[in-house]
C-alpha cells in the first residue's frame, strides 16, 4: 500500500521529470454515435423492406 507521502514524492518526481500527471482532457469524437446510427438505419431499412416484400 502506498502512503500519502510516497504518492506525493512520486508526483513531485514526475513533475521534476517534466511529466504532466494531469493532462488536459481529449476532445470527444462522435464516431461511435455515427457507427451506431448508421447500423440502426441499415437495420430499419432492412426490416421495412422485408415487411413490404412479405405483405405487399
């Protein structure tokens, strides 16, 4: 188990080495939303076309 003093020492060491322990947040990329939306669109078109081919 790491004590608070050891943790602060590691933090000071990393700052001395030029390592930023708290980097800025990365901007969010909406690729997952686009992938899910396109998949759902394809699935709905597929279901509607199957429904229309069966009953029309």
